[in-house]
């Protein structure tokens, strides 16, 4: 393996994000709005700071996104019982339809991305992605030599 592998992985990720953003525009959403709606479905009832970190955006940027989604009736904020300054985000009943459409779009995009892969290759690829994710999480942990250096 060379540096080319890392570059290719990052470039494919960039291309996938760009294609996702283009597709959700057809639903009247920006890419960050759609990613937030999917995150709210996958990780429900967390505070805004959690979603800002998941989406790798500044909290003020997330606040603006939530403002727009709340105005559209797709997201609601509720007080966080553990922290009176924080707000918990929830999908609304109205948002279920748009979230399903975004999810269907992601599934279609995934099918396009994996075109020509047989089921065994898809399973192996998914397993490799899980291992890569675990390796990246482990790499973020403090290393013992770094603590004493």
C-alpha cells in the first residue's frame, strides 16, 4: 500500500459527498441539512453539540441549520433536563417523509457506488470498512509513548 490508497479513499469520500449534496438539492435540502436529518434518525434525542460534532461543523453553523429545519417544521428543540442551556433535537412527524426520501436516495447512491460488486465482495468491503473505522478510532486514542514524551 502507498499514500495513493489514502488519497483514493479521501477522494472517493469527497466525490460521494458531492454527489449526495447534488441529489438532496432535488429534495429542497442542502447537504448539511440532509446529513443532520439522517443523524437525528440514527442518533435520536441528543443535544445540538452532539450533532455539531458528528457533522464536523461549528455549533453556530448547526444552530442556523436547525433554525431553518425548525421553521420548515421538520425539527423541534426541547429543553435538556440535564443542562438547562442545552437543547435536545427531535425529528417531527412531518419530517418522517423527507427523511425516508433522503434515506432512499442514500440507498440508491450506495447501489450505484457498488455497481458490479457481487454479494461476497459487498460483504467483504463492509467488513473492511468496519475494520478501518476501528483502526481510526484506536489511532485517536492517546499513545503511551506520547504521554511520557
